[in-house]
């Protein structure tokens, strides 16, 4: 193991801790412990600080064109290779909840791939994307411009389940 490997492992661990603590915060709040929820959110924010520090040291943040290329490649890998394999395995094992989770993610990664590709075209022309609202479905992650759909085209959740990204 080298320090570069350690940075990668630490980045993965801190990133996972961030998302885990946010899920724990939601649960603590639902369970009636708002201050415990706040503590989870505080630690989650700190883990993001750590994750970003490790990522920068690894050279994982480049200029925006390079970052978009990395994002396109990552999303492409996920929807073309990773999730199809995971879905096949979940089907073979009869794990229905994993199947739904993987299928939702795969559909949305394909959308992200397309949105990032459009963004890269803009950046290549030295322009930011046009200013538009962006909505995310809190059930499946579906990501859409301008307005939330009446029913999510991926998971069928109602419009109220989509939130506008600040
Ligand atoms: Fe940390
Ligand atoms: Fe994605
Ligand atoms: Fe959805």
C-alpha cells in the first residue's frame, strides 16, 4: 500500500461515512431526537471536509472540462457495465429490493451521462449551461430541468417527491 492507495481508501471511507451519517440523521429526526440528528449532520459535514481534502491531494479535482469528462466516464461505466451486471446478479438471487435500487440508479446514471455530455459541449464552446431550474426525485434520483414531472418517469413517484436543487 502506498500513500496514493491510502488516500483513495480514506476518500472512499469518508465519503461513505458522510452519506451514512446523513441517513442516520434523518432517522434520528424521525425518531424524535433532533439534537442527535444535528450531531450526525455536523459529523457528516466534517467527513465531507475530510473527503474533499483527500480528493484534492490525490489530484482528483481538475479543471471543469476535465471534471466533466471524468463524470461522463464514471456515469457511463455505471449505466453500461456496473449496474447491468449487478441487476443480472440480483435477478439471479431473487433480491427484489436490490433489483429496484439498482434499476433506479442505472436509469438515472444514463440521464446524468447525457446531462454531463451536454455540459461538456457547452464548456467546449467556453459557455456555462443556460440558467434553468433542476429537480431531483427523492425516491429514485431522477434529474430533470425546468419543472418536476407530475409522475416520475422512472419510479412513478408524485411531483411532491421531487425537490428543486438550490
Ligand atoms: Fe473523517
Ligand atoms: Fe449519477
Ligand atoms: Fe423518481
